[in-house]
C-alpha cells in the first residue's frame, strides 16, 4: 500500500507545477452551479426553466462546494483534485488486486496521471475525474463479485454523465451472466442486486420530469436526433476516427486537446501487451470484469461520439 503514495505525490506535484486550463464547456456547469447556490435553481439563466446540465451530480457538488469556498472555479479545482486522488488510489488498488502486484498498481497510477491527455482534460473543470472514479469503482466491485454495490455505483455514473448508462448496462449484464447457472433458483437474490441501481436510474428520470418536465437534458436529446444511421458510411467513418483517438490518448496525444511527442509512444503498447500476456498466462479471472467493462464502454463511446464526429466533418 505504501507504493500507492508514489503516484499520489506525483499527482500533487503535477498540479502544483502545471497550469490548469479550464475548458469552455466547464463554464456551463459553473454558471448552473452558481445559480443553484444563489437560490435560482439548476438553470443556466435565472427564470429560464430549461434542462441544461448533462451532469446533475457534478453541478450539485459544485454548488455545495461553492457555498464553502465562495467561488465556483476554486470549488471545481478542489473537487477535481480530490476526485483525481481518489481515482488514482482506486486504479492502483484495482490493478494491484487484479495482478496481485503492488508494483503493478503503482505503475498503473503513474501511467494514468503522467499521460498528458489525461492531465489536461482531467483538470479542465469538467466531471471527468468523478466519472472515471465511478467507472473504476464499478470495476473493483465487479471483480470482487459485489454485484449490488457495482450496479449501484454504475447507476450513479448516469447522474454524472448520461453516457454512463453504458456502464450501468455492462454491470447489469455481467452480474446476470456471471450468475446465469443459478439464476433460476436464486432469482430473488439477483433481483435484490439489481433493484437499488434500477431505482437510482429511475430517480434520474423522475428528477428530470419533476424539475424540467423532460427526462433527458436538452443537449442529449439534440444529439440523439442528429445521430447518423447505425453502420452507415457516416457512422463507420466517425467510429474509425474515434478508435484512432483512443489509440492517440493511450500514446499521450490527442488532436482535440493536445499533441506532442511523449514517452508513451515507446512505453504504452509494450506495457499493455506485457500486462495482457501476464493476465492470460496466470489466468487471472478477476480481470474478466474489468476487460468486459472496458470493452463495452469503448464500443459504446465510439458509437455515441460518432454523433459529434459527423458534425466535425
């Protein structure tokens, strides 16, 4: 566990040395949170009853922190650092338990926080650290066969970002599949594992109807209406572009956020290959949940972001 301190100290050092660049989209959440803290409700403009925020939980946390700090930007930086630290520790723990090596956990944490793409996007004022923390926690609980906790946390992902619905679906599917042999005789147990998460998901829908008379934020509805047809040439082109962007992010570069030569170019692929080969050779079954969750999220992200990708072209 002492090795976890290495990436944690590195994280704090990077945050002291590197400038924090707030992105444009973050100011939407900032203004909504500021209005909420000021008593105008979760709206972008006072007295305009429009469901703007795509991250209700992040806005609620920002508003609460803003009441304590007096400034919503400072609140975002403080919360961002807290969730980054928790994410780093969670990733170290997940890798440690999956590979049964504390050193692997330490390197996983360092590998994440020293990636320039992550470093820039994580501290941009958005909900990314909180979202990744929820996904990582879901992976931890699935690997431990604590299905009720995994499904509950994955349902929380929806409150952070609507595309977290893929994490919830993956957690439910993995839970049912892993208990498929006994599900007929133990279906009440499986139902009890699913119900808290389903209730939290339904509460998200109820929240929208209660305060805005619509289930989903306006931006989610607009993107859904402009989505290209599944497997159309436009969809495939966008999916390929997003797949390339995933590879770029692993290598520490991104045309959207950041681009430069980094050591990830010579370290990422060998490390990933060695790690995968190790898990396969040792038959680490605890990695199954993580691999399944990652595959589903990557595939879903490619599909969802193709909507925006089609607009960029």
